[in-house]
C-alpha cells in the first residue's frame, strides 16, 4: 500500500473537517440546540445534524487529527442531551426524540479522557452516564435481564414515521394507521443503527442484541473504573459480572460457535451470522476461547476482498443496506480492533488494510469519501434502499425522493474517522485506548 496514495486521502480529510462543523445553541425548527460546536457526518447534502453512534467513530478521526477540543465538544454535547432528556436521541432533531441509538457515550468519554489525561471530563460525565445507563436498563429492559432496542413513540408519531420509511420497507401502498406495529419495529431497528437488515426479521424490539448488551457491559466496566468510592466500584463490578453471565447464557451459540442475538418471542438463539459478534472482542468481554471460536467460525464467513460484511451472504443479500455486500466503517473498526485486542495481529492488519485500500481507491476515482462501500469490488456502489433519505422535513417541504439512490451520500464522519484510525494502527502500531482497560481494577 503506497503511503503517497493514503497521504492524499489523509490530507483531504484534514482539510475538510471544518466543513463538517456546525453550531446551533438554540432550538431552531426541528433542529435541537447544543451548547458547543459539533461535527456532522456530511459536508453537504444529507445528514446535516449531530448523530449519536456515528459521532464516536468520527471522533476517532478528530483525535488522530489533533482536534481534541472538537472531540471534547462532541462528547459534551452528547452529555448535554442526557442532562436535558435523560438519554441521547438518535440525532439532534425533534423527530428523533422518540428513540436513541447504540450507546457509545461512555466509550466516547473514555476516548477523549484518555487523550486529555486529566480525568476532568470523566468526573463530570459520571452521573450523566449513570442516568443514560438507567434509560437502557429500565426503558429497554427485557424479561431475561438483558436490554433490547425499541422506542418510546406515540401512536401518532409511529404513523408519521411510517410515512418516512414505507418505501424502504416495500409498503408504499399501505395505510399508516394499519401499520403502527410495523412502524414500531422499524423504529426499533433505527435505534439499533442497523436500519434496515435481515438480522432481526423486522422484529428488532423482540431481540436482545449482542452488540447493545456488550456496550452496556462496557458502561459497567468503565463506570466501575471511574467510580468515586469502593462501594460504587463493587456495584458496577457486580452488574458487569451479571451481564456477562447473561450474555453467556442467552447470546452464545454453541452450535455456531459465535455470539448471536437472543430472540425473546421464540425464546431461542438467532441463527444469523453478523459482524455484531465481534463487539465482545472490541470491548474485551469475550473469553480467549470465545474469541478464538468467533475468529475460526465467523471471520471466513464475513471477510471479503475489501473488508467485513454486516452479515454472511444469504437469500437477503442486496435487499437491505445493513446486509451483505455493504462495507460500513464502524464494523471494520470494531473487527480489526477486536482482533488485535485478542492477539490476532495478522488478521487485524489484513482487515484494516482492506478498508484503507477500499477508501483510497474509490477516493482516487471520485475525489470523495462515501457513507458505505462494497466489500466485493471496493467501490461506493453499494446496496441502497428506496426512499433512504426521506425524513419529516423533506416530506413537509415536498422534496422527498422515493427512488433508489444511485450512490450513497458523500460522507466524512465515520468513514474519515475509521480511515485515520486504521492508518494509525497500520503505520504506527498505535495501541487502541480501550485495550488496556481492566475489568477488575478500582481507580480512586
């Protein structure tokens, strides 16, 4: 891989960060005000708001770009939303207030804190992270003790939401009032970040997701690390141990030898092989034997010429954007950092190299970065869904496009963040901040 080629992409990213910065301190129409300047995924066009889980991966790139102040602003803006709402909305739009997104706020605080080194942010964040954790463990709790994705939308909100996703669901001719249940499950899938996919059988709220519960375990571990007293440390350690045991009981498939989601309705393990199985490696939850089994049984099923696919090839491939053959930045990052954490150095470098090459070769052809790519040919011609970019504002303004986009949105965001992180990993062997985190130590 030529350093000249990748340096051109890096230079482009460094020159374009400022184009993704927005500032809105007061609510304005559907846009929710935030106290600090923040980054959005795209320089122009779609996604002109501040999203939840995207921002963790974008912030990786800000750290690698020496934009620590902007990285901290992102974290503080997420914390401000917890203070205002009790959770982090999907994005800073009023129509996103009925759902959240995958919880990465504790990890973001840890990431920024690691690079600041003074622990001021994590001390200020601690009570707010506790509050967000309570949202996930009460409002999204299940009968087995694990969390699931969902939403807290009213019936009217679900009917309005259906109008924005009906083309994506292939239900354009259906009446919204007849599709409230469908809309509820679809909105839960949006909360998962994987909208849409074959992983949840369009019943997302009925699954205890392995990636969600792994992230909540990481909250418990990090909050135990940052606990102000030994009794708080013991409380979080106990919760982490309980969740780890529940994940072993409900989300480990002896048959497949990988982590899977748990189907609450059918009281059964999912049989879908997905990249979410690498989340316990990324967080450090997996045992050595479990990690070995995941690498042996799943990596060959998901790895392709240009990276990791969300799911193994199946009859659903090419229908949904969070299925094969699309390459998403966040999943590449979780996979190569998880592999590296458990000592699979060659495999980790291979995945990171594939993503860097994918982004680089497409940048050379298009002069831009993209939301997602194709794991088979490395292009930005990925699976798209009809009406993907419809939202309440485009509907209200009569600018909604109900067709299938010819290409994904141009995007900095997590594409840039993961590219810079992968490059640092490959060129400098830079260890990941999360890798040394212990599940037992108490730091006063």
